[in-house]
């Protein structure tokens, strides 16, 4: 069993891989628009959406869960606005799609 510190390190490493994947997947113009910190912020907001929206409630690993990435992007923009950040939902959609794709690949 991994210690708490080891788990934190593993989480940080996975987050770094995910952020790199997203930055390598989104269109070039967005790579210039979003910093790595922006990507981490969006990743956190996306997780928050999944946890708080109830979209994953009652599902198990064998069920297909439909995710509306437009709603995810709009939620991220809402949270960002509360933090004084201004993102375009059309741009954030690409980040949400890349995040979703990363999660799908990790699940395989």
C-alpha cells in the first residue's frame, strides 16, 4: 500500500501527463492562448463538474455514461468567471474533449 506522500506524487505525475496530453491535443491557436496553469485550472473545474453535477451518480464501470461536453465547458467558464478568469466556452470545449479522451485512454 502506497503512503500518502507516494499517492500525492502519483496524482501529481498523472496530472502532469494529463496536462501534457491536453496541450498536445488542443488546436495550436489554443496552445498559445492557454498557459499550463490555465489547463490545470480547467482540469480541476472539470473534475468538480463531474463530482457535483451528479452525472456519474449511480453509474458503474460497465455502464456507458453520456457526457455533454458543452455543459462541461460552460461550467468551467462559469467557475473561471467567479475566479476573475475569462474563457470562451468554444475554446474550453476542446480542453474538455481532450480531458475526456485522456480519461477514456486511461480507463482502457
